[in-house]
């Protein structure tokens, strides 16, 4: 026999407790007709009469009384299970494995992990930084995989975070020696540090100069070090270029042209509701990333430095 509808069972338990259909309907905030139909549907499914109905009221049959006791135990077990899961959500435990770019691990996770683990003392965290294979599907044993771009065909669910806006920067020494380009096409004749394609936008105009990079590297931290050493022009996150410590050490290049931002998303497995340990980690990081509390900012205001994660979620990859 197939399992009966649990809502019908719940209504039957309420009827048995309340004593009348009307009282049960009031307790459940349902029409009496809905309660009556649920009871009839359950009796039909079980092929047994649970309740004697008469103008004077309602009386449980012997089968109804026995079934009510079993249902009460089942409902109690389900309630206990729900309460256990709720406690698990409030105090998650176990190991959570996080894979992320090296820069993200160093600049975001490392400064925040102490506060996170103090809030959730029963959790342990394993961090797996990576510098390559960013475009591949994560292993099954990784709970959360931070990527700079969400794959279109991933079997995992994705949660976007605010991305880092970028601008072109170079050291005063480099610009004094090599000059500053006056247009994006001028970048072709300069030493540039980066990877991929630089798509630069100015309003509705978009251009992608054919740059042959002097140094090919994707890590923003390494790009920053090379730019500071006078090796060339780099497309750096604004929070790096505008850091107070960079005052006088970096100068903007083509300030009216904006490189594409560095996007950020977290991939994880599971249904619409995340597992408790994944939920608390992503919610915790969501309170920091792209806000004034972001550890990458060093007391800079976040306004203008990050993209809107909500817009990224609606536009998709």
C-alpha cells in the first residue's frame, strides 16, 4: 500500500484531538469542508472507516482509535526530526571543504575564518587554494567551490557574490619611461601584465585590443607586485589600486576605460535549501564580501568598488 498523504494524516490527528470537525478546522485555520474531505480521502486510501459521523457528532471507530495512536507517534517522530534539523541549522558541525583561488583564500577567507569559527565552534574548515583548473567542475568531496566564473553546464547550484571592479594601473616609473597610452589600441605597444582578453568599455563602447602580454598571469596579487616593480600595465581590482598604501606607487591608465570586473560565485551541491554548514558559511561571507566590512578594503568605503550580486544573479553567466 502506498503511503497516505501526510497532510491528511495531520488533519486526522487534529480531528482526533479536537473531537469535532469544526473544532479541528478552527485549530488548523481551514474550512470545515476541507477537513471533512481530507478525512474521507484518508479513509478511502486506507479502505477502513475511521470515524462514525452522525447529527450528534463524531466518534472514532476501534480502527480509528488504533490508527490515531500510531499517527500520533509518527507525527511526534516527524516533529522531533524537524527540531533536530533546526538545531543542526543553528549549530552546524563537522568538516566543510572549501576550494577557492589563492588570492581569495589569502585576502578574504584567512582574515574572516577566526570570526566564523568562533560563531560556529563545532565546525572545522579545510581550505584548498588553487591557481589553475578554475574552469573545471569541482570534485564531489568539495562542499563549496569559489570560482571567478560560473560554468553554464555545471551540475551544481551557484550563488553569486559581488564582483570586484577593475581599472588599469602602472607605476610612475614605468609611465615616465614608456609613456601612457591615449587609447585602448595604444596598449598593444606597451608591456601589459595579465591573461585572457581585456575587454574595455566606455559607456556603450566596447573594445578588445589584441594584446600580447609581457607576463601572462591571472593572480591579481602577482599582477600587483609586477606592476609595482615597473614591469608594465595591469588590470587590477579597484580595491588594490585605490588602497591608501598604493598612494603615489600606482597611477591610473586610461581612466575612462573600464576592464570587465572579476566576478565571483560559489558552487555547491544539494537541493534548493543548502546543507546547514554550507548555508551558514555562504551567509556569513555574504555579510562581508562587497561591503564596507570586506577585509580586502583596509577601511576604504565599498561604494563603487564592487558589482551588484543581485544583478549578476538575474543576468546569469
